[in-house]
């Protein structure tokens, strides 16, 4: 009788423990983060990785990091509910990776967040422009950038979008190499925020006029958001930037 009672108590304990932890496991999701292995964006990527790993640990999701597109195919991407193109260019991808990524986005197999280098669209390093990716980003082509950096104020345009939850009407960016494009993506995307070029410090002649810096493309099934700011690690000193990044993760991953 004592052994029977002991076994019952053990089973009860296991059942209670399983019930307590199962909701946590149910909430878990997996993220694929792409970051270049070197170059002048590596400092940003290193700080971003530390911050992302901390966020994942606190919120029970997992992140895998890759430095090239070699492993990407349909089967590989099926493991992930979100892709973060942390600082990775839209060219020199393996053909199988191109096909799998396009399918993932068009069919809404998961979400996507792109930063900074994801709009380096044009002919670079001997590679032609990726037309589909250019269309995905609003039909734009990279034109120029502020090589010596500038601080500026970003103004929120769509306060009701979940990515902008808790973000003030405007917020400062201390240091960025602002890109300009051959045209504004506005007619083809949902603009969430733009940079006020009159606030550039120091001032620069490299300006677009209408200059969106955060947007989403509602024409594809995947939840997606592009956030231009992503060059300097000082961005992670900003509570607004970290909130923006966090909002984007949970919205794009549908969590």
C-alpha cells in the first residue's frame, strides 16, 4: 500500500509539473537571423546578437544564426516562424535560397524583418539586382548614402500599427548612414515612419525629399517590416529602438 501511494504521488507530481510547463513550450517559436561575417556592419551585428539572445531567453524563443545562404531551401526554412535579415545584402544568394525565400514570403510561411543593408539594391560586387526583392521593398533601387553619418529625427506616420506600439510620435537616431533610393517606396508599401531630413546633423546634400525608413509590404502573405536603421551599435542604447525591434519580432512571428 505504501509503494502504491508513493507511485500515485509521483504520477501526480509529474502531471502537475507537466501542466505548469506545457504553456511555455506551446509559446516557443524559432527565428533565423542572417548576418554578414565581416565588413563595417559587424559591430552592429555583434551587439544585436547579444541583445537578441537576451530577449529570446527572457521570452522563450530560439534563434539560429547564419552568415551565408548555403543552407537555405524549403525544408530548412520550414523550421522557422520568422526570418530576421539583420544586416545581410539582397544579392549573391544561392539560387535555391532565392527560390525558397520568395516562396516563404509570398505564401506567408513565416514572417520577415529586414534591417539596413537589406535595401542595398542594385549592381554590387559583380551581381545584378534581384528584381523580386526590389519589388518586395517597394520597387526601389539604392542610389546614394551619407558616408560620414548624420543624426536625425524619425517621425512615426502610422501610430496604430502594432510595430509602433509604445513608440513616441518622433524619436532621435544618434548615428546613421542614411540611404537614399531612386524613388520613394511609398506608392507600393505601407509607410510606418520616415526620417525628417531637415533634422540631419550635420546637414547633408544627400536627400530624397519623401524619405520613408520603416515600412511594410501588405501585398505578400508574410507579415513583414523593413527598418532602415541598423548600422551603428549605438542604436541599442535607445529604448525606442529596442522597443521597435521587439514589437517587430512578436508581430511578424504572430506572437
